[in-house]
C-alpha cells in the first residue's frame, strides 16, 4: 500500500467548504478514505477539517447539519463560528504585534490584536461533533499548525517537542484569524492562525517516520486562476500562498525525490463562490456544491487521475461519473 500524506491549507469558511467537496470527491472517485492518511497537516480551516477527518466525521452532515435551506445553514454556521467577545489585550498587542510590525511591516502587525470574536463557539461545536476524540490526540500522525505570538514562530501541535494539548484546543489556536478571533492560550502561551506563516506548511509532512509515496495538497488560498472581478487583495493572497507552497514542495521533493505530489486548488468557477469574502457563512453551501461539480473534471485530468489511481485505488477503477482514464492517456 502507498504511504499518503494529506495537507489541508487555510481558507476560511469557504475554504473549509472547498475541503469538504474535494475530500468527498476524492473518496467517491478512488474509494480511498482520507481518515487513513499516514500523515495529515492542517492549518486554520484546514485544521478543523483535519480533526473531522481523523475522527471519521467527514460527511455532508458535519457541514450541513439538520437545517432545511441555505439561509438556515448560513445562520447556523454564523452562530457556530462567530461567538462575540469583548476585545481586550491592547497593551500586549502593542508590544508583540503593532510595534514590531512598524519596525518590520507585514501581516504580523495584526497578530494578537483585539478581536470581536472568540473561538469558543468552534470549540463547543467540535467537542459535540467529535465526542471522546476531542479530548485526546489521533493515533495516526496529525499536525495542527499555529503561530506563537511572543516568540513569533510556527508551532506544529502534535509533533515531538510541541506543547501538550488536546486536539480541539490546538484546532482553535490554528483557527484564530488575527483581527477576527482572539488569540488562544495553551500552557500560558498565546497562539493565532498558522496561516500567518504559511497557508499550507506542506513541508511538515517531512516529519513522517518514512518517506511518503504521495502527498495530496488542498490549497484554498493558493489559486492559480483569478476571478474577473477579483478584489486587489485576492491576487496578493494567492501569490503569497502559491509562493510559500512552491518553496515547501521544493523541500519535499529534495528530501523525497520519488514522492509524487498532487496539488488541488480552486479554479475560476469555484472562486466565483468562495470569494471575495472567505469568512462568509452564506457562501459555504454554494462553495461546497460548486466544488463537487468541478472536481469531476479536476480529478479526471490526465495529469491527476493516473497519479491518484497508482496510489489510492487498490485495483483499476472506473471513475464513478462514467469516464475511464488510462495511465498517460484519456478517453471519453
């Protein structure tokens, strides 16, 4: 059996919807269960999906719940995700975020800033959804990426030497988007979204005890396409995300030259649903449904399906939507 690594990048609410659509499509097309990945690396919304995946909770119900329509879902997600808080910690933010940011301009200036929301709603929902798994750590290697404010460094929860905490607390830390959510405390240290360093942190798969045969990267914030009416910041975010990911994958290729890599990014039709506001709960269902539709052609592409077929399907398999591909060629 092939050894498989799964990297789930950050991307807000619509990024999580993209993950759901992509992973469910992968499972349907190949028969492979993402929960069995030898290594999972999750950042921000990707950390949420990593926890659900490892706990065998990756399903439409986990995303949609028992609501009846799109509006109800948007409201339910908003109540689940955006729990109001009373902003505080201005002094600490000035010391560790604002003043260092003035000396070295960059996204770090927002780190630790007062924020209107707390991650408590996310924590409560995950504890209810995951059950006993919420208070432990998965048996299979699972890395949750966050950013430690005081030392200004990336922290990979779940790896040797990282702070000891449970899965849900680590996910909350990884999901604490600066300016949106308050930092999360773990053993006296404060953490925010791991996307401050990188939207993917794909290089962390190198912590696997053995080289992997395949690394699948799902990168909502490293799109190669652009929307016709894209806001100026969308291109900046995608270029930064793509650049960081390229550097990380170069490290993987240098260490494991025989490892195959598949990167799945949102294309223009998906971006039409996931942008301009990745934090919009109203866009979650449209983004999920569009991803399901688009993945039919994305996974069937001749540069993608033969790789997936080699590593994720135990036998030669016909794609469930009726198209069959052979290694190196395709036909309808």
